[in-house]
C-alpha cells in the first residue's frame, strides 16, 4: 500500500544478514523463489505436527493445505502478488485483510503461510516454488533468532561479530 516498488523484500525483526545477497539470488526464472515443505515431513518424533499453521492457513484461504510456506528468510514478493492476496482475502472473508487478522483468536494467523498457500493453490504463476524435500534447503543469507526469547549477552555477541 505504501510503495511503488515492483518487488518487496521482507525481514523479521529477529533476522540479521550473514552474507551479501541481491534480489537475483532470491529469484528463479524472473519470479520470487518461495520455499515450501510438506506438512507431512514436519512432525515430532511422536508423530504429532511440529508446526501449528496448517489448520490456521487452511481457514484463512478456505481450503486444505499440504505445504508449510514460511520456511526461510528473507522473503520476497511482488507488489502485484500482495495486492491480489489482499483482494482474495477480502472476497473470501467479506472484510479487509486487516480486519480478518484482528478477528482471529489467539493471534492465529501466519501472513507468510497464508500468502504462500494462496499463491501455490490460486496463483501459482506469481512465484517459483522450491520444495525443500525435493531440492534441499538453500544456503541461508540470514540468521534468524527467536525474538520472544530476548537478546541474551551471547546473542548480542554473535550479532556484533556478524556486523564487524
């Protein structure tokens, strides 16, 4: 809504770049690369799901989903994809995306899983999907910490070393 850029790169606040990269490193055949992993592979040793997003994402996009789509930062999307996703969500739920998110109990919404699943099932031409079970996980450009855990002295030292 607030940029005229064709493509937008997203980082979470608990992510830090660990090596140089460019938009070309995050595209395949001119489309943003989107990593996905089958939910069937994301299970704990006891067989229970190891990711809570499958039913939450299914509710958001109105159909069952087979892939977890929030696999690695940074994430890149075209403005076109984001506009079409917002329009889809408004039509799907009869309210704005912001209102839908605000109405979800216990913060049950995952923007990247919802956008990725929507694109995979409804607009597959907007991204190049990379199945991590088939192709492996690419070497990361970033390190992600866990923001809810706080910045310990050890984490601060790691970050300072990366930024040297």
